[in-house]
């Protein structure tokens, strides 16, 4: 198309296109789109539709990217920021219309993307005018719907609601206040205004500083929930361009790790987003990171400058908005003394507003106690005793001791369990207030475990927990976390969850003794692997055939046992996979589809075996029946498992191979063994033997990849998993591996044994195969916990204890991990260097 003569179209050389970066509001941005259309020569709406091409909506429908009615509506309204897909199609169509050089269009699109993103923050958008008439219906991709953003927002809302209730033990919260420092001096704010305060910041970067227990995490949770309130009101659908605030544990960051890949990894691990979706949302700045606990990155006390916290601040200072010209939106919380250390080292969060959480005043403490112990409550009379301590001779020390929400919670918990508040808050008036407050605080912490144990008796019919037992078990968990912190601070990249605060079920096994548990696991795995191979040896009749292939059989069996032992020696076996709450109907459909695919594949495999054995071992009927049965079983298992993966990330074949090469090699060797047995019985020649064994190896290897893809990760149907969910799935997946292989082995065993005997061999081999080969993380964890329980370090029913401890508010659930109720409580229970003994790490 030649510009100039028809329609007054312009070339890029005659006039520069409008600059979207000059738009300071949504209305100006839409006006700049209209100016771009004028600059391009006023193409008609029909012409824009043709040049804009087509797009696919979230339900799979193909529609025009620039429908005439939608384009007309978007250019006439100025109170809603157009979706990026619309902007991209519109800008591309305009530049194409005026013959703008095609190689320069991507550069222009990046300018428009950066300008739109700069206006897309939650506070920068102009809210929709109440009562304004609705525009024409738009396709889903133009309205701004993004399934990944909706999924993330929904899961963040559920997680933060759960975390808030776990921290507060209900809905009563102390009235926190904070000071913001700006050009006009210090201003007072309260907890309920944090969302409004943050939305008014330019740039939106905030550093929250407070003393230990001052409520930094509560404020971070409240900020996330307040920013997501519009999402909740809209039925869980974020507005166009809205950032989703996500609270992250700073302790999980490792020194030297770039922030953006780490942020995407946390979205995938904690909230189940597909890796590509997580990377896209981070890249497009649809995520607002709320980094909680900067002070927890380095050990306490720090032998030198807190280098890990300094490293994370450096990464956050490099984190920019999409344009790269302005600092990126971020929130960080940090303890006051650690913040002072960082400032002394010259490490600050650039361009960030800083707020400081205040201690609770006497009036705020009184208001909290009245809300928690209203008139008529059994503990209402104790309000006067607390007030008397706060106004008595040692008032300053008492106030210092209970002036944070965490310490106040310790006080009311102890009082509700029957403790005398006057005794709890007693101290010598002659002492320095700080020393007196420290004595009171230690008394409150010491009383917390007995008080929580009394207030939360075991709900089941087991023996009630005793305070001394509970304290001992918590001490060992706290010591384990200190060893985790030391391991995580090492030069090697630690596995996910190996931090100073996260109690991850499948990482608890070192409590029993790292070397001892690994040795026992290796021995147990070797025993199970040998049993599995002996069951196959006996069931397949390999020992009686006298075939020259016997050395090959022994070599394959020895190779598989060696692989199983190598897996058992893994430093940190991982239990992966989220929880799939899949409707039964979809499970049935998945199983049927798997059966439809597996049946013909199995028949073809049986017929291939018939050809390779020359019909000397089994006939056509057996080949079709046995092959069909085996394929049917494999297809059903894979179909049932994969049914929970609708709409989720699909791991590629190369990714699956890189993730677990040894496991897949073990699958291949088992397949080769299964294919070798009938060829051995048929005394097949070298060529059929090689073809049959190789084909069986490749088929089993492919089935291993299918299992890996089907069972790993999260699905769209998955909600936030319980901390033990991945570990609970591990033996189920392992047994599914083993029993599915047992079905294939059964079809081989019936060639030389009766059905009952074959079934026994297949069952023994399948179960031991699954335990040795597919349930590595579960086996290591169970051995470690049994050893720890035998040594009196942990209860035998650890999972029941952890759930009870969360109910008693000694622990809490944070994402897919357990954590201590508060870091001060964890530090109080952590044994000193003289008490900790030898490290199992």
C-alpha cells in the first residue's frame, strides 16, 4: 500500500507518532489512542478490524481483535483503561495502515505497553462512575479477563484469610497505629487505612519498620486484603491491569538469586501457577510483591553486616516498572533493629516511603481487652488487674512488656488458662524498665505452651498432651529450623522450603539423625528393590529357562537395583504435586479417554510381541487379550491422574527428562525386563531380541514421561494445598507406578504360572517396586520420623500433633508449610549453642 494520495495517510518520516508516555491519566491515554488514529490517516473502523486480525477468547472462540462496536466504544470512554490485547491490536493496525516500517512496530508497541502499565496500578485507575451506562458487550480478551490473574487473586485471598485467622485466633485485633514520614512531617494512621495510604504513594514502594511483635505481618496481610477488596466485590475478577498483591517470605530468597525469577518461582510453588503464566505475570508487572520478614534472612545475632538482607535490597532496588525508567512497586517489612543495621551499612530501599509501627498505648490495650473480654466474660474481672499493673509502680516496664500485639496475645492466653495477671506482670519497680520488661516477657513466653495446652485439649480419644511433652517436641523442631537456616545459608542452592522458619513435612527427616536415617533408607530401599527383582525372576521363570539371555536379565535387574539405591541416596528427596479436587465426572471421563487410547496401543504391543516371538510362547488370542488388558490398565491410570490437570501447565518431554532422568531410566529398564521374558522363553534370535528389548525400553521410558507429566504440579482445580498434601500423594503415586507395572508383569507371569501364583508374584513385585522406586520422599520421611520418635525427639503421630499445635496457635500454616506462631517464640524455644549437641546436618 502506498501512502500519501488516498486518505491523506502519513509516513513515519513526515511526522512522529503521538507519544503514549505523555499520558498522565486513563482519559489522556485513550485520547492518545484517538490521536494515533488521526496521525495514521483516520482509517475506518472496518479497515482497523481487518488490519487488527483475530484473537482467541478464554473459552476458545476466535473473534476479531478490533470489532467495530468495541473500537468505537473504547475510543469514546475515558474512565477505563483498555486491555493490552486491544491496545496492541489497535496500535499495530494504525501503523500498518500508514505503511510504518514493519521492523520498527515492535519498538512502538513496547512504548505503548510501558505507558499503559504505568497507568495500570490499583490507585492510578479512574473508578467506574456509579450509574454510568454500560458499553456494548466486549469479548473476554477486551474486557480484561486473565485466567491466571483471576486464579492468583482467588488463591491469595484464601491464603491471607487463613493466615489472618491463624494469627489472630479469631477476628479481634489490636488497634495498630503507624507513622508515615513525608515532606509535611509525621502523620498518624491506623491499620484500617493502610490500603488507602499505600495507594496514595508515588512511587508505590513502602518499607514497614517495627519492633519484634509489633504487628508487621498482620499489617502486611491487612494491606493485601484491603488491596484485594475490589476483587472480592467483583466476584474474584481483578480489574484491567490491576496488580495482585502477593505476600512472600523473605527468608526463602537465596543470596545471589535474581528477584524476578525467584518471584515467578514462588508464584508457581505457593500458588500453583503454571511456570509460563507466573513468568508472564511477573514480566508484565501484574504482581505486587509484599516481601515479609527482611530481618529473617540473616542469623541472629549477625556476626557482621546482614549480607543476605543487603543482597535482597540490592535486587529490589534493581526491580523496575515495565518501562524500566521508574522503580517497581514493592512492599517490604523489617524489624527496627535490623533496619538500623542496614542503614548503618548503607543499604536502603530506594525511593520507598517508610512507616514505623507504634507500640500499643494504654488506651489501645484497654480497648482490645474490652473487645476480647466483654462484660459477662469469665475473664472480664481481670481487666482491672491488667490496668492496675499498667498504672502501678512498675508501669513503664509492664507497658514495654505488653505493648505489642504479640505480647498482648501471650498475656491474654495465659490469663484465660487460669494465670493471675498480677503475678504474670509482676516486676521490681527498682529495676531498669528494659530489664523489668525482659523478665516479664520471658515469663509470658514460658507460660505460653502450658496455657495453650490447657486451653486446647486433644479433640480425639488419645492421651492428652502434657505441657512438658509439647515443649520438648517444639524445642526439637526449633533446633531443626536453626540447622535448616545454617544449611540454607551455604554456598549450594538449598531445596525449596529449607529456610529458618519453614517446617516442611518431607524435610523433617534429619531430626532423627541425618547419617543414620540415610543409611536405614538405603538399606530398606535395597531390600525392597531386591525383593521386587526376585519376585520378577521367579514369576517370569527366568531362572528355569536356561536361555543364553540370562546374563542380560541379571544385568538389567542389577542395573535397576543400583538405580533404586542411587535414588534412595538423594540428599533431599522431593515430594511434589499439588492437591487436585477434581469432580468425579471428569475423573470418569479421563479414565474412559485413557482406556480408549490405551486399548488399541496395548493390542498393537501384544501383536508386536507375537511377531517377535514367532508365536512360540502365546497365540493371537492371548496377544490381543493380554495386550489390550495391559494397555487398558495403563491408559485408565494415566487418564484418571491426568484428569486433574485441565488447564494447567503441561511439562514438556525435555523438561520431564531433565527433572528425573534416573527415574525414567529405571522405568525403561523395567520395561526392558518385561519385554525380555517372553523373548527369552521363545528362544528368540539376536535381532528379534534386540528389537523387542529396545522397543519395550522405549515404551516404558515414554510411559514414565507420561506419568511424570500427569502426576506433577498443580491443576486449575487445585486450591491451596495443605502442607502434608504433597507428601501424602507421594506413596500414592509410587504405588500407582508399582501396581501399573505389576499389571504388565502379571501378563508375563501367566505364561509360566497359574493365575493365583502369578498374581502373588505381581502384587509383591509391584508394591515393593513402588515403595523402593516411586515413594522415595515418603519412605525417607517415615524412617526419619520413626527414628526421631524412638529417640523421644518427636511424637510418633507427628501429623496429628502439628495439626493440634496449629489449633492451639503454637504453630500456624503458611502456604504449604508450618511455621511457629511468632519468631520470638521460635527463638525462645531454640536451644542455646551449649544445648544443641551435634548437628544431624
